[in-house]
C-alpha cells in the first residue's frame, strides 16, 4: 500500500517535472523504484509536496501570488505611513520634497518645453514666490490662496511656495468662466487669487473682477506689470525676492486634519463641488506611484490637468515621493503623445476617461511600438480599448485603478485582468469595509428591507458601492456645501446607526473576485422595466464598423414611463453612418430595451477638462429637431434601420400618435 501511494505521488511529480522540462528526475525514479525505505518515502512525499504546491496554486489559485505581493505592498504602505505620522516635527508632503532636494539637488525635477528645472531650482524658485507673497500687504501665512493657472512650472513652484507658508490651495480649473469661476473661488474662502499670464486667464478675471474687488480679494497676475485696476503684476516682485528658505514656524500650526488643497469635481452634473483634501490624505497619496513600481529612474509624462486629482496627486505628488523626473505638457495631445514619449525617454504615462481611446484613434505608424513606456496608470479604460492599446503600442503594463477625489475607498487592478478596476481581498476589505447594495434606479436610492436596512447584492449582480466611514477611511466632504456632503453620507446600511460613503458608482464582483465598474447611478436609466447600463451600450456601439465614440443617456418621452435610450455618436475617419448596419449591430448585440431609440451625429463628443463625457446638456436638448442642428435618427423596426428623425415624426411622438 505504501509502495502504491509512493508511486502515485512520484508519478504526479514526474508529470509535473516533465511539464517543466525536467527529465532528470524521471530517469532517477526508474533507477531506485525497486528499493524503497521509509526514509525515502518521507523524503519523496516532502519533495513532491514542495514541488507540487506551485503547480497546484498556479492551476487552482492563479492569482494567489499576486494577492500575496499586494498584501506585502499594503503592509509596507501602512508601516511607512505610520512611521511618518509619528515623526516630530510633523511630516508632510513638503518635507518629502525637501528630502529629495537634499538628496538629489541637481537632478531634473521638471522638464517643460525648452526649460529644465532641477530639484534645487524648484526649491529656490518656490522660496522666492513665498517670500514675495509673505511681504505683500493683506496676506498672512496660512491664508487660503486660489491658484488659477494651467500646466506650467509656475503651478508647481507656487504650490510648493504656499505649502511653505502653510496656506491651503484651491486648484481652480483654468477653463471655467464667470458664474462657475466665482462659485469655485468662493467655495474655498480664499483671500488671494494667483493667475498665470496670458490673455485667457486675464479675460476670465475681467469678468469676475468687480465681485472679487468687492470682497477685498488680492488678485495677482504672473506678469511684470498690469495696468488693469484691481489686478497686480507679481512676477517682478518674485524676481526681486530672496530665495532664502522659510522658517518652519510659518507652518507650525498645521495638523494632519488641516486642509491642504481643494480639488473640484468635474461638474458633469452641475456646478463643481470643492472636495477638501487634508494633509493626512495628501500624505497617504504620496505612495500612489511608488506602490506601482515607479522609482527615481522613471520619467513621468504629466499631460493631464494639474488642477485635477489625476495630474496633481498622481503625477505631481506621486513624483515627489519617487524622485522621478516630470515631463510636463500644457495639455494632452493625441497626435504628439508618442513623439513626446520618444523625445524625452518617457517610461510612465497617465490616462483618464477617453484618453486611451483618443490614442488608439490616431493613424497607425510603423514606429508605434518604438518607445520606452513600460507602465500606464489611470482609470476609465474600457476592455476593448485596453486590448487594442496593448496590441498596437506594445507590452505596456496597464494599472487600472478606481478612486474618487473625495471618496474613502479605492481599488487597484494589480493582477492585470482586462476590464477590471481591482480585486476584492480580505485584508483590503478589513481595512476599508465596503459592500455592494441593491439600487433602485427609478427612485434613485438604495433598496431597503423591512427593517430599513440596505440589501447586499449576491456575487455577479450589479450594486451600488458604499464604503464605511471610519478613522482610517474618513469622508471630509465638500467645502461650504453641507447639503451635498450630507447627500454622500448613507446611514443605516447594515445596522442602525452605521455610516457609509455613497460612491454613486454601480459595480459588479465576478466569481474570481475581480470588481468591475458598471455605471454612474445618474447615468443608468430604466426603460420597459429594465435597467440600462450606459457603459455597456456605449461599448457595443463603438465596436461597430463606423462609430468611433458613443455617449449614452436616457431621455423622457410623454406617455412613457422611465427614460428611453439615446446615443450621441461620432463617426470613424473615412467612414459614413450606415443606419441599416447600425440597426443590425444593436439588434445582434443588445436586448430590445437597451437599444438606443435615437441617435445624434456629432463632430465630437463633448467632454470635461478631465475627458469625461458630458450628458446634462444632451439630456436637456433631448431628441427635438427644432433645438438640435446635428443630424438625428430614429430606430425603425419596419425599415430595419435607423432613419432620419423629421419634425413631423417628432410631433407624432410628442402627441402620442407614435408609441415607442
């Protein structure tokens, strides 16, 4: 019996060894099979177990090693964070920058167009800005300052200067105007506004200057002189200022809970909200690049807006931790992207929203794979674009993650599963408790049971992601907007009195514990008693022969419950819209309730400054040919095609003569 057990074990071992290309063990087995002792039995069992474990794990638990490595990274991050929190005097992001400056003073920190700035130069320049501002009457160290500038070194120097003065910074979107600009500025309660030079910010300031003057706001323009009353030229004062380091006492009153920056939501559904990012959270964000394998040898391409989380936190703050060189661009350009990567030997790039789609839409070149980019980190890449990007541009590691500016939970797809935003695991869930709960898209609220508690969805079903608000995972909220802050808090989720953060995102967890983004709750709509996920419909439309982009939303029709699907689309280069082909495509791939009833052809899909598709205006304009200049089409089952939507057909729909 022992001999039979041994033979089975060794046969398994032989098979594994053979598969691994190790035939030596097979030969030796036949040479000693006849003379087996108990010691040999135990040794064989031990060796077989050791050699079989990797085979069994790889076969039945393919992601276990990745999970273990992720656990290790998570523990290292926590240990480093705790160590920094215990340091005295208190340690913040600025202190990490000063460490890097001391260690690598002559290393390039920022490369911008024809300019190169080392760590020590950035330190000196920020000292000049800080000293110039400190001497300005009306400003005191610690006052909140609004920064209204685009992607340029002055943005980074000024932020570092304000950090040295202990001033929170409101990062204003330099594209906003009038009402939005004034709203965002007032949210932060800033007393100073610093704007970059150029006609664009100057014109924007002129529109709101009377209101700012009335509030007694100091408005500084990064130019030598300004003849406009109420706006002061500031750059000459900076040039004349000392570059001596500023005393730490200026920021001695800062605590981990002090606001560091105000970052604004993109405003896809209304006026932007100012998310409060405190010093503690910014310190945590330092590791966002280093935890993904980025080192000081890497060159980071930052072409996303610095006023947004992706550009500021990941690109700028993340590079301070790693000591990497930043290649800074004024804005994203799909046509220049790869040429810039080659020119500057870029190794790490960022993406968000539709950026990857734009890159895949550029004309193919013979040198598409001729670059040094090894890592792309960001969020919002769809599965079909992921595959196309890697196939076309080479074996670039994609690190898709999920996070929100104000949220208290995040995921990272460390396993590289195409389409997923992350992976569910025990340790992560213990530290940041979260669940997916059933959601009623018509009532726009979570479904509750007889006890008034939320209902967790089973694995494989879509649910609203909510994350428990704890000391480790706090939710600070929005500045000067308690109403919106309260709307993001969800109470009585699993038990009476508990408190969760409502992400507003619908997710799904599969059988392998990968988590997938499905939709925003405001985007999902209900038609004919079924929920329609806009991202799914968009993905289907964009794999058709002629459509390049698709923005899906629901519109109301008189006499019908719910909202019916509509798509604002763009057509691929050198292609034409073919109503019959699109009809056949949606019929083959989508259930009847999910098929867009209306299609609107656009030259370009409107997006925010962070490349998120905008829907509010589209929903308001609906499918009215009297308000819309773009070509409109309606799905016609009799013609088996999308046919032009005329004013007469529109009137018949609105009067109820045509039922949809």
